[in-house]
């Protein structure tokens, strides 16, 4: 869809306001009714609105943080004196693993993601992000799964292998219990929920901005969240794949990591840190984005170096993927590659330096007021700069050989994460709380919280630099007397208690002063410049403002009043359903009005059962997992059937300013198409990790062992047969598209049902081919890698089958026609991807060994 | 004097890294103070300073130019240093090879070529001659461990299926401590060892002593101890060279009486601690692979076997 020609005029800063006064009297009540939260028993389970889901999400992340803090206090108590026996070694090992895992996966990433879900719609003046039920689903799956994971601690079943779960320690032989499975299955699927959130955020930021909010006018927090979400899309697949491999090894004895059968334990380390290092920036960037919003408001001036900071965010995202090996300096990697990774690690500190100096410049050009958020910003600068400097130190290979895996690293990572993420988050909490609760948190308590945490954190973690360098390794449940460690550990423990007091006071402040008020803030207490401080309801701003600068609330003085009166775009609802305005990705020109779903039970039930499915798998209750899985898939299908692809409910929507937009769009302009493409990027990255697995294990084994003696390469006729079937399937999909264009939707459904068996047959033929060639997954890493491909392709066979049957059913039910075709488009994109991936998989299995001349 | 400290080096590489560390602490500290002062100036500084600091140029200078210059210099310096650390130290003499194998939760040290049919095998301590390069060839028999002797050098991972190298040298005779630094399971915290640097003469004498098979018992209590050792099944896991026992699951005990510690740095080594360890190793180091023998042996047997092991100097 090309935007209407009038858009250019309607977006000019001197154009008349899009909608005249007075507004029809029923316009606002209607909008409020449609966006009303569910009441009674249905709340909050069926709620999908970002204001509520965002706050619930943040609250849940906060709960997990507090639980993990309690675990850290247990550890500090244990380490207060040498030879302590408060915790035994097994409990301690479970506690530190759970602490790290929860902080990284259940607190840090979800908390910043939640901040995005909560803030972004208001900041971009979208009514909501495009897939609110997906956000709600991701939230509930995370909340239920996370609680289930934490509970394992009470049964002594919590994982005990450290949060990066290195095999062979976590392999079946050395960790026979289900503790490790709690990590793999319990955390693994929460990573999927982080990806769901990232899809929502990427598409939302690029397609749901206020008209006129070009990329160059976008708030820096949105820039940070965009980079954050893109990084999740490329980083999380690596850890998901590493998790899949380890679980396959544990459950089915496929020796990816066991050297006696051709596996390599370093494979996991590469995959894990390819995720794990970007992870640090995934956590830090949104926090930095928040600081870039808070500082200008606190000092009442525009951000200095906006362009440099936006560039720095993007550069950090790129560079952070090039330094995973700096977690592996001691693994015996050749010194040339160490030098490269050392340089790359240095390079990534430059964009961070840019941001620090941009904040300093902004502070210098304004009039700083010591509001509580500003105190936390100063605390952030102090702690984070120190942590950044020790980060440069550990990027240096010889120094890192000493510091690695000692308390120096414990100190460094807590400085970076507490400084770089927790303090900005607290600054954000004190800054944005009024936007959710209507009034500010206590200034007096806030100052106490700040000083207790600032002193507590520094005095807890600074001594750890010293205890590490004088000989204390990390992850030790106790340490001997007489090594000079006593005084530093006692100081750390005492100071941890001070920090705990700060956390307690924060909870008191929240309990006393934070009440969700759906009416939104009455005013803009810090006189900030960005759109989240417009008068808000559940529907965000009453009308979608037309933006002409980066600081609209400062440059358009009457904006708040105009928006409240409904004088900007889309002041009510056109279709009588929840809607959000979709704009173009760069220029933010209005393109169409997307209908978005409201409260429902299906996504909630699906989330509950998804969590139930993975938790039952963990405790090996397969029948229960079967029930949960079936219900979850059914609920998702019901949700899709009833809530998506509604078609053009009305012909055109007049949003004011002469803009008449469609309410249904298919193809590359639709948000749905964008989301599918983003999802395929995730999928493709997992497949790239699969390819890396093959290449890495081949290099580790050498040509002669790839394949090893006893395993052959199947006859060339097999892959050729599979390829022919895949090509036939692609041809039928082309035919299906042609039939749909001709309006023959039912015939299209029939062709789809013909194409499906061809695809499944192609996959089945390849499975048969590798099996008859004597390749077995348990005998050697070659077989395991080959079958990892079979596993991944089979999973796609299952997904394509579900989608194809769903598509055919929609077609036969008359819900698809040449206009209403998003379901068809999405299934076809996914399917074509699956075909290409299957062909690439054939190359891995059949071409690579032949190319090596060993087949 | 701390025996396990990167800041108290006892060899040339340890000294280089410690010097680098002080450089980093000094430089890092100076930059930290500078940035904090700039923050302070940004808040309370005069009109002129704040205008200077509040410009886009200040970001380019402070956030790009300064780090690029400093970090480039630092990178060149450290790459040179890393190269120096990789070069052989002593002229002429080839380094002494010692193989170190990590086990849950102890260390096996082998000196290849010291016996006609292989080499002596010891546990939980590395004896090295002073003034000579020693090449540690490390690997693991089970999970990943990491070998760290901070006074001599940084750590090197011990990975099953892979042999890694770390070259060390001690300047003066003395005892140092090392520890496992890659989390390896229940008793990762109690997986330590000692490094004993000796003059080349003392080292040669120790090596000669270690080459001998275990001494035959010359007193009744020692003979009883040897008998108990067999009856209790100790030989199912341990080797004692010169006897019928040659299992490789636990530490080689041929000269266990000459070692500095028991249980990988957990206890001092004498008859009393030997008896205590055998009786209650699961109380002293819960989760380690050796069962407690308190129920299997009576007091007399325990004393005898401890006495015999102590006599294996």
C-alpha cells in the first residue's frame, strides 16, 4: 500500500490540526469502553493491554530479582568466615547457579523487555504494540515457568552446574539428576518468550510510531530497544541451540560434547558465549537508553550528541557479536585469535565512552536538579564507569589469565550489571512511576534507598577485586583460613546486608506509594519532552499526535491539550475494535489502521500449558507433557482462528487531516509480514548455529573422522530424490498462490494439502538415507550432528504440517480470499523458508563429507 | 606472605603480569578519577568549563579520540607483553615436561621419562627446579578443570580430549599454592595443590627418591597396615608402585608420605590426618570420590594403615 498523497501535507508542521473541534460527544466514551480492562475474575489473566502487562512484567521481574538477592545473601552469609558450614557444598552450588540464572534470564532481560513493553507504546504514541496477545502470552509463560524453575530449589533439584552449564560437568555422566534439565528445559523456553517479546518490539518500533516521528526524531530509548531486540534475534538462537544440543546429549546420549566419541566440550562454550557476550549489552543498552531519556528531563535541556549516541547504540550492537572469545582466553585458543578478540573487546568500549561523554555534555549544558532519578544516574555513572574500566582490564589476555574465574570477575560483572542496569532501572522507576501511578514515589525514602544501595553495592563488590587477585576463585562454597581472604569477605558480607536494607526500603516505598491508576498521570512532573508524558488512558493518547521534532512536548507547547481534546489523528475508534496506527518504517507516514486483539483467555491458557509442557518434560512426566502440549497448541490455534486475520472489517478509516486509510493490508506493508520475516531471521540464525556445529566438530575431528570409519555417506540418489520432492513442493506452493489470486481459495486449500506430503516425504527420505548408510546418533559426534539436522528439519516438518492444515481449514471455511490472505502469505513464507532450509540441510549431510573427499 | 596471590609473584611471568596489573590499576584509577571530576564539573563547574564540556566536540574528544589513543597504545603494549610471555625464558636447556591431569577433585602429576617404562606419578603437588622453564601439559580425565598458580602465571583450562600448555618458572625455592578455577562439581572449592620449587640439586634428589618403588614394611604395624590396605580394597582405586596394586582411579600412593597435603590441599599430611581422612573423607570433603572407611576399619586397623602410608616417603 502506498501512503495516500495527502499524507505529506497533513504531516507538515504548519498544516492545520487533523481533526476539528468539537468532537462528537460519544467518541471518547466509545474509545474508553473498547479499551476498558477486563473486570472481576478475568483480571488480570485475560488482560493484554501493554500498560498492565508491562507493569505486571516489571513486577514479576522485580520479584525474581528479590528472590535472587535473597539467594545472594545466603551465599554472602556462607562466605562471611572461612570454613563455614551454614550451607553445604551441594546447596551452595545450587544456590549460586540459581542466583546467576535467575538474575540473567528471569530478571535482567525480562525487566528491560518489560520496560520496553510498558513504555514504548506511550513513547511512540501508539495505542498498543501490534501483537499485544503475543506479549501477554510471553509474559505468562515466563511468569509461570520462572516460578516453577525457582521452586526446584526447595526440592534440592535446582541446577548446580553454574549458569553457563559447561559440559561434560553437565553431561549425563557427571550430572545424572534432573537438576540440569531444570536449567535446560525451564530456562530454554523462557528464552523463546524473550524472542517473542523481541519480535513485538522490533515491529512495534519500526511500524507503530506517531506520524512525523522519523527515525531521526525517535527517542533514544526506542533506538536502544530497537538494537536490543535485534540483538536478541541474533544472539538468543545460539543459546537455544546450545541448550537443545545439551538436552539431546543428556536425554538421548548424542555425544556432541563428549571427546571420547568425537564431541568437543568447547562447542558449547563458543555457542554459549556467542549469546552470552551480546547478552551483557542486551541488558545494558535499554538501560543506557533510559538514562538518555532521564538526563535531558532532569537537566531540562536537549540531549547533546543525539546522533552520536544513536550511532553508538548501533555500533555496540554490531561489535558485541565479535568478542565472545574473551570469555575463553584460558581455553588454549591460539594467541593470534586472542589478539583479535582483545582488540575487538577494546573497540566496544568506544561507543560506551561516547555515551558517557554525551551524558556528561548534556548535564553540563543544562541545570541539574538532584531529583531522586538523577541521584541514581550519578550512581550509575560511578559504578558503571568503574566496571567498564575493569572490563578493559579483563579484555587484556595476560591480565585475564589471572583474573578469569576469580572474585575479580565476580566484582567486575556485578559492577557492570548493577551499575549498568540496576541503577538505571531504579532511576527509571523513580522517573516513570508517576506515568503509571499518577504520582511520584517518596523523595525521602528514595534518597535513603539510593545511599544504602550505592554504599552497599560499592562496599560489597569493591573488596572482591582484591579477594580475587589474592587467590579466591569464584564458585567456591568455602575457602581456607590464612590466605588473607577473611577481612575482604567479611566486609563484602556486611555490606551486602546494607544493600539488602536498601532493597527492603525500596519495597516499602513501592508498597506505600505505588498504585496503578489506569487514568494515567494528570501532569508531567519533571516537565519531560517526550510523548509518554501526554495524558494517557489504556488506549495511550486520546489522539495520535503529529510530531515535528525530537522533543515534541517542548516544541509544541499546546500538544498535550490538543491530543487530549482529540484534535490529532484517530481520536476515537473507526471499527469499534481496538486499533493502532501503522506508519512507514523510516518516515513514519501513516499507512493503515491495524485492528489489534483485546482481552481473551486463549493466550493465557496457551501460556500456562506451554510452561506446564516444559516443566512436565523436565520431571519426565511424558503423559502430562502430552496433555499440556495438546492443550497449548489447541489454544494457540483457537486464538489465531478467532483473533487474527479478520480481513477488511470496514472499507476505509478516516483518521483526520484528509487521511483515509485501509484497515487491512497484506504483503510487505503489513505488520504481520514483518513479524514473520523477523521470526525467520531467528530461525535462520538457529540453522546457522547448526551449520557451525557441523563445521566446528569436523575441524575438531579432522577430515579422516568425518565421517568416522563405520559410517558412510548415503548414495547420491537419496539427496537428489529429496531435492526433487522439495522442488515439487515449491512448485505446488507457486500454484496455490496463483489459484488464490484467481479467487479459487478452496482449490488453493486442496493444492496445499497435496504439497504437504511431498515436503514430509522429502524429510522422511533423508532420514531413511542416513539411517541405511549406518549413521547413528549415539556412536560418534558425526552421527549426532547429522541427526541434529534431522531433528531440526523434523521439527519444521511438524510446524509446516500444522500450518498447512490450518491454512487449508481456513480456506475451506471461506475465511481466505484474494484480499484477506495474510494467513496464506505467512504460511507460504514460512514454508518456503523450510524448503530452503531442508535443501541447505541436505548440503550439510551429503555435500560437506564429499567435498572433504572422505565420503 | 600469601602463597596464592597474583599480586605476590614468584616467577618472571608472574612478575610481568603483576607489573601489567599495577599499570592497569594506575591508569584505570586515573581515568576513573578524571571522568568523575568531569561529572562533578558538569554539575557544579563554572560557566566556561560547563560550556566547554557541554559541546558535541567534547563528546568526540572524550568519547572517541581519547579512548582510541589510550586503547591503541595499551593494545600495542599488551601484545608485546603477551609475545614476551610466550618466548622461552632460559637459554639452551629444554623445559622440564610435567603432565598434569585434572580429576574430580584432585590433581595427578606425571613426570614423563623419569622411569624406564614411563615416569613417576604423584598427586596434588608439583615439584619443580628453580631457574628452569617447566612446561605443564594439562588435560582432564573427567570434566573441565583449570590450573592456576597465580604467583607464577595465569590459569590454563584442563579440557578432556585436549592437551593445553602453560610454561612456568620459579625464581627462588619455596612453597606456593594453586587451585582449580573452573567450576568442576561438588568439591570444586577443595581442589587445591602445592607447588614446591627446589634448587636443582634438591629437585634431583627428590626425583631419585620418587623413582624408588614403595619401601617394604620393616615393623609389624606397618606390615599390618599393608595387609589392611589390601583387605579394605584400597588397591581397587590406588596404585602403590612395587606392590600388586596399580589402579589409576585415585591418586598414586607410592610416596604419599612425602607429600605436603592430603585430599588436594585440604589437610596437612601426617599419620593422624591420614587416619582421619581414611575414616571420614566424606565428612572432611563431602562429595569427593573416596568413601569413608570409619565403619569398615577398627581403630587398630586404621592406625596401622595410616602408619604404613605415612612410612611411604
